């Protein structure tokens, strides 16, 4: 799919694309974090008919609704493409000896070969965390590696 | 502490009155600026209800208002957006300048203004009000329209041109021989260039000091340093407004964004004082004789801005209706025409009434025309009737 990006000086950015139903859709991302979604009129190719506006919070929620299943799917696609590779999610229990310690302390990759590619903490995601990222109880680690590798990380974290 | 009862009362009544006027203006989605000017005319000397006690505050507030208007103009500014606009729309900016400054210059010459007055009137007819227009495009939900980038590009380049135009105007208006003017112009251009280089090379140091995480600290630091720079600029006769504009230019990124947010209410208050003060300074008796000239200029100003917008939109391959929308969007003149007048006013006494009347007309009619240009119901109706 082609998405056109147009700079709106002093306002922000406009993204436009055509969906499968041949609707021409525009999304204006304003500098202050709000969004406006419109569709171009059929009789005037330049006139946008406003559909709705989103505040920054609303846009986050919509992005999550649209994004979360897609991200999971992408991981599934990735692991399908490479034989032997899989993805797993491991929760950090409160009793874990690694809770409150930096990620690097687990030495997970050195010991198992599996990589921790993201930490899901509450409603936000830390993508490719650094070794000094401190783990908290309740964090969910997204791990990519072999089956054995992921199980190895699970044992380390849950010990 | 002695509190002036009259001051508090008058000021309070004025602010409440302005809020009523502003709400009415917003209700019909046109700019409150002409109403503020009219309120100033009514309250000033020779008006229907002269205020004496609040007058002093309004005078002081007005000079802070100009500084804040120009500071926020500078803060809006973003080098990436300028280079993007320059890449696509330099011819539009040239058309804009030639078509819109020429009528002002010719009119100034016909009215027998001094040279700085002619230059100021040319500037006042040239520059569209980016404040009114960007608000208008948001209110009319036109930001996603395909002609909007062309409109915004023209505005950005006008605002950038102010960085050169304002210092030159101030130097010429302050009088002196041709070589003094030349040196002044060079100093002005030099300081603008220096501000750009400084913001590019050391901007992050300035930003780091000013960007205190606490909003109150940020506001005090930005406002304080702007006023100091404005005063220094005034001292070397480059005008406080230009100094403030340069401070705005040096601030970038998130600091500029946060500063815009914390300064917005202050700017609104003091800018209102500025428009009131402009109304105070012009006597209603002088306004009437200036009206024919201002109306004639306004009619020409509407046509030339429509032509500018039409041309700029056509460069972006926009269809006819979009070109008309772009053209009418650019008509409104407002705060910067008034700022230009106030900077050159002392050198050219005939200028004030003409520009005030001009802005009164175009800040009112411009938004109305913009709105009508997008209202295609009449066009659709005729088409349906034609088919039947």
C-alpha cells in the first residue's frame, strides 16, 4: 500500500492513501499530537470531508486497537519464515530473583541464545531494551529464539 | 500597597467586554481582531467612552504585546518547513510579493506618504495574517484539503521575509541619511543572519538553559530573556519587535513547542492590549477620510491575494475550486499589518488611519469570503437544475 506524506508547514503532516474500496483517505497529524481523519469528496478531488478528530489519548487507544493484533501477527509471520525460530512471552513473577535487577544480570542471551526483544510494562512497550533496563515484577518479556532457548529464559526469569 | 480602584474596574470591564466580542466573533468563525480595533476606537480619545485609568496599562501592555506577537511568530518557525516551502513555492512567494506589495506602494505614493510610509503600506498590503488564516483553516476543517500546503507555504515564506523586512523598515523609518540607513540595514540583516547561525550552532545550549522542566520556570526564563533582548535591540535602534522575533527563531524543537503553549495566554492578553492601543491612537475623526483609500486598497488586495493563492495552488496541480479556496484563504490581513504600521507610524502620520481601516475591512471580509468559497451548495443546486 502506498501512503503519501505531505508536510503542512506550521501544522504538522498529512498522510493520504486509497483503501480497497477506492476511498481516498487523509489523516492529518498535528504538531500538538491531535489527529484529524477525512475522506476526499468524490466530486472535488481536493476537498476533504472531515470524518472525525482524535485527541492524543484517543489516538493512542485507536492505535493500540489497530496495532496490537498486527504486531503479534508480524511476529508470527517472522517466526514462520525462519524454521526453528519462535517467539514467546514470559511474565516476571514478583518472587523472581531478577525482579528489580537490570536485564543484563540475567545473562539470558549468553546462556540460552534467545533474545529479549521487548518488555511490555503496563500499557507501554520498551522495544529492544538495553542491558541496564531494570526488570519489574509484572513485566512481560517478549523473547525470540529456539524453543529450548525460550524455555531456558523462562527458567532463568522464574527462578 | 495602593490599589487604583478606577484602573481595576476599567480594566476588568474592558476585558469582560473583549471576551464578549471575542466569543461573538468565534461564534461566526471570524477573527476578533477587527472588533478589538473597533473597541479601541470607541474607548480612545474622541471615541464614545474614553477610558483614562486603564489607558496607561493598555499603552504598556501594547509594547509587550508586539514583543509577544513577534516572539510567537519566531517560535512557529522551523527551518525544515522553510526549506520545504522554498523548494516548491519560491515562484509563489515572488508572485505574492509583487502582486500584493505593489498596490500598497502605489497607494502610499499617491497619498503622498514619506518613503518609509510607502514601504510600510506596501508591507501592510503584502502580508497575510498567518494567525487568522491558520485558525480559520482549522475551524473550517480544511487542514486535510489538498490546496492547504500551498496556502501554508506562502504564509511561511511571508513570515520568513518579515525577518529581513521588519529590521529594514525600522531603520528606514528612524530617519537619517542614506548611508546611515544603509549601515542600519546591513546591521539588521547581519543580526538576522547571526541569529540563524547562533540558533543552528549553539541553539541547543540556549535551549538547554531555557528548557526547564517546570512550566513556570520556562515561562519566566523565555519571557525574561526575550524582554532583555528586545530592550537591547531597541537600544541599538533595531526595534524591540525584531529582537523578540530573533529570540523566537533561536528556540527550536520541543522547547519552542512548550514555550508556545505556556506563552499563548499571555500573548492573547497583551495582543488584545496592543489592538486596543492601536484603536486608541487612531482618532475616529481621522478614520472616515481614510476610508475611500482603504476600501479601494481592500478591493485590490482581495483580487491580488486570490490571484496569488490561485497561482500557488495551480503549481500543486489543484483543480479550480481548490484554487479559489486557496486564494480566498489568503485574503485576511491582520496582526502583522498593524505591527508594521506601529513600527513606521511615527515617521508617517497619514499611515495609521489607512492601515487601520484596511485591516478592519480585510480581517472581517477575508474570513467570510474564505467560508463562502467552500460553500458549494449554490453551485450544486444550479447544476442539478441544469440537468433537469
